[in-house]
């Protein structure tokens, strides 16, 4: 499963460089770039009630293979996008691809807590996040090089080939955990999931805490920085790729540096550090090389926040409801991501990018206060 994650995630980040580069090449406005970024997230919001129910009711292996096939097909469909008039097709293809990716993620994260608990579950989440970060690093960096060298179309074709490899590996894996068959109607199953949250309101606090990671959705800022400032130093594709790769490198090594030190009480300082690092990046981001240092600091503790808060939530959910509740959690997480993305896309028309970034950094000081009041 880790190998499937490595290949599938690498392909996703690899082609994301091509998507954002294509937007810049077509002359897309900041709000259109933000809309394309948001379309990576909106499917997880809309489909959450249904995806969680499907995950709880269906056998994992055939479901996950089908989802990877959909991702591959939509990636190949990007080849027909040639001008801004085709952007509506791009948004449609992205919706289907990211909806499939979101459900794939929910299936995986529902599987782990049925087998593991405690610190082992936290470590498993960290491993998943490290794989995500590694593929983000490699995918963005290699994607930037490939797109800069041979163009966006070739990147989409390579991405589709990677999905084929991931599917072939997944097809050979034997799953030992059986999914219980349900005779409930889908709508009734959805209502039971919502009722479970209503009866256990503390889960909402855990969802909101985990969703704070969505405030680090900086794809739009990175793309605009490449377009406004970095393109005079390096190509847009390389600027996007290397900037995101630097952050992802920090996301990958962060858990190795601080994972064993972090406790529930010390998480307060992790939230404060996240805010300080974003504020620093806001002050230096116009300079490409200083911006790389800032992005490294921004990513250093994000993985720990994601994995620790996710494990806190997982352990509060009864096994029978894991798929549904984690899907709703993904919905809340994506809502914060989308809100952050549109906040950036709209506000850059009125205030500098650095001030927008500074505002997001200050938000983490509020989150630290919230964590201290509610969880400590």
C-alpha cells in the first residue's frame, strides 16, 4: 500500500505543476487560478456524505482500483485543454479526479484505525504523511523540470502511466480486513453518521482543530509569486516546482526531528511555531532565495499538526462509523482549504501578497489559544 501511495501521489503532484503552469501560460487571472486550486478541494466537500457511506459499505480493493482508474482517465483528459475557453472542462475533469482521490484517501484512513491504535496509529499517520510529503517534494521538483523541458502535455501522459503502474501493484495486494455488508439504505446510513456527530459533539472540536492545517493552502500564493516576482530569476514552472518542493522537503523531515518530542501539551508550541514561520515567510517571500528558506520553515511542523490531530480524531470514533466521520472530517478540512484559497484569490486584488500571508500566519496564534482553552 505504501508503494501504491508513493506512485499515485507522485503522479498527482507531478501533473499539478503542469496544471498551474498551463494556467499561467493561458493568462489566467488570480481569481481563476484560485478557482482551479479550489477545484482540487471542492469534490471532497460535496461528495463527503456519500464517499464515507460507500467506504463503510464496499469492499476496499475493488473500490480503490476503480478510483485509481478514474484518476488516470481524467488525467489523460487534461490533454484537450488548449485555451481559456476550455477551462470549464478542466474544472470538470479536476472535480472527477479529485473526488476519486478524496474517496481513495478516506478508504485508506478508515482502514488503519481498525488495525492499530495509540502511538502506533500516530506513527502510521506520520508514515502516510511522510510519503505524501516525499512525493510532493519529488513530484513538484521533477514536475517543474519536466514541464520546463518538454511541456505540460508530456507531463499529463507520464502521470497517466504512473497511475497504471499503481493500479497493477494494488491489484496484487491481498486485503485481510473484510468490510461488513450493510442492508441499510444509503440515505439512512448518512443520517446515522450525522446523528453520531450530533450525539458526540466533542468530535466537532477535533475536526476544527485538524482543519486548521487548511490555512496552509498556499498553492495560489506560490503560483502568483512565480508570476509576479520569480519569473525574472527562473522559469515559472521551476519556480512553482522548487518552492513547493522546499516546503514539502520540510514536511517530510519534520516528523523525524520533532515527532518523539511532541505530546498533547507541547502541541500548543507547535501551533505557535507554525504561526511564527508563516509570518517570517510573509516578510521575505518576494526574494526567491529567502522565500525558499521561509517555505522550509513553514513546512517544518505542518506534518506533525496534521498527523497528531488526525490520530486524536481517529481514536474518538467507533469503528463502525470511521468511514463516514472521517469523510465528514475531510469535508470540513476541504472547506477551510477552499475558504483559504478564495480568501487569497480575492484579497490579492486589494492588498499585497505579503499582507495576505501575514494574516494567515496570525490566524495560528488564535488557533493556539483555542487549543489551550479546549484541549488542555
